[in-house]
C-alpha cells in the first residue's frame, strides 16, 4: 500500500520521468508528513535526471537553481521543483555548499539530508526508501541527524533551528547526541541571516509548543538578539493559549521577553528579526499602551483611539499575564463584532449632518462629535440621528 496519494499533476511528473528512463521519487517533507499522518502542503521530487534532462523532458521549465540541481517545472496547476540526486561538500559559511556533485542513486542523495525523518523517499510504485530508519524514529517521536550531528550542523547551522522547530510542531524529542551537538555548535548560529532565523522562530511560536523558543534562547541560538542567554524565559507556554495569529504571538513573545529583560524593546528586537513594518508598529504600540480597561466603555474608548489589531494585541498580552477580568481578547472580539459604535466612522451623525443643521466647519463640530461618541460608547442604543440630535441642546 502506498504511503502517499499524490495529485495527478505530481504523479504526471514522476510518470514522465519514468517514461524517459529516469528514476523519480517523492522525497523529504511530503513523505514524512504521510508517515506522521499530517496534511501534505508541499510536494518535493528528486530524480536521476540532470537539470538539462529535466529541461528537455518538460515543455516549460525554469532553471531556478541549476547549480544545485533544481529545476522548476511549470504546470497549469502550480510550479513544482524537481531536483537531481546530489552530494554536497565544502560548506564554508555554515549554510551553503560550495561544491555540488550529481550522483546516480537515491540512497546517496538521502545521506546528505538533515534528519532521518526527512531522509525518506517513495517511488512511483509505492516503494519506500528508508536507509536511515526514519520510520522507526518517527514511531519513537525522535529527531535524529543523518550521520554525525556535528557534521550536519557544521554544514548548515540552520538545521539546529529546524530541529527545535520540528520538536515544537511535531511534539517530538531531540535524540541526545543530536541535542548535545546543537549545544556544541550553537556559536555558529550567529552566521545565519535574521530572515532565516525569523522563519524558524515564527513557526515555533505558532506551534502548540511555543515554549521551545525558550530552548533556542537557553541553548544560545538567539544570542545575537538577546541580552540574556543560558536560561529559558518563564511563561512562554502561555502563548499557546492565544489564537494562532502571527502578530498576536509575536507581541506576546516580546511582552514576556521585555518583562524578563531579555530584550529592551519590541521595536528593536522585531526590527533586528526583519519583521514587516506593520507588525513592528502594532506590537510596539500595543506594549507602550498596555493597560487593563475596567469596563466595556473603557475598552471602547481604547478602540476609538487605536486600530483594532493593536487593541487585540493589548488584550492578548492581558490574557497571557492574567491581569484583566473584563478586558480579555475574547470579550474584546465580541465588542468588535457586536456592531456597537466605538468610532466616529460608525457614529450615526456625521460632520456633514451638523453642517446641514447650521454648524460651521471647524473645532466646534469636532467637539460635538466627540461628545456624541462618548455618549454612545456609554449608551450603545442611542446611536441614532434622532437621539443624538436630541442631545445637541445639552452638549
């Protein structure tokens, strides 16, 4: 029985390779996800065909990484990367190989990969190629390097982050020798680009075990971003109780790091991690404004002065620290979705309405609208033109 049931367009690539006399396999993450019974998001194919062969076999291709043996096959459904069996050597920057050699068999290609669970392949006939006992390690929920872990991590330091991210996402343990090698090679993590680190850290924070980000700090993988290392910040497990939204979780992570003095500010840390400007601005503003409004009116006043994402971040941090009874993310979302007025945009009376009543444009109209909004925030059912016009004589 086959592990995977690839879509027709993926199977068509394997069939065309076979009809031209080349071996083709599903490899890596898609095979791992099939074994672990997880949804398959990406289909990776490896083949004995060279990049030149692949370009001749398929009508439309792009040589996206010819030096490394990767060709993108352009199909109506999507683009698929097809990579030639290869061996790698001379990793001078702890990230990329200087030398890539095309090889003739799948086992040699699998031997260069990071972890046993990612070093499996499946043929078009359903044959599983598992030379490093990846299935057994998956059954035992273990992350283990292919070959010597010191060698694997010296080749590509990002693999240390990937090991911890997989541990968080899959709820696997890291095999002892592999874990010891991560500690031993942690000093090379500083050579990795912030963008690559951010990707692995974000996936960890978005998992059900965000506290593994604390292990990254403890081990020293994030030393270039932290004022403290060698220990885990407490409370990171509480991030898992928040919705799986990147901005909320980054903000909560920053709040804990600032609380424990691991970083000075969200803005500085997130900028160094190369987060987008919108996320940086939202998190920084939320943490500067952090407060716990006492009632619905106070929450609405906060919403009237800030965008909803900022207020939701404040509420999420309040939830995490357990400091608000009324001001929770759930309750804030209920207010936002209720349709009750908390901004001038949804106030029943506009500046134009007041000008039609004879008021002149300027500060007076602004003050009247502000007082009307304050009234409606406290009395939601009064958000009608009739009731608000009735207040004109008293404001």
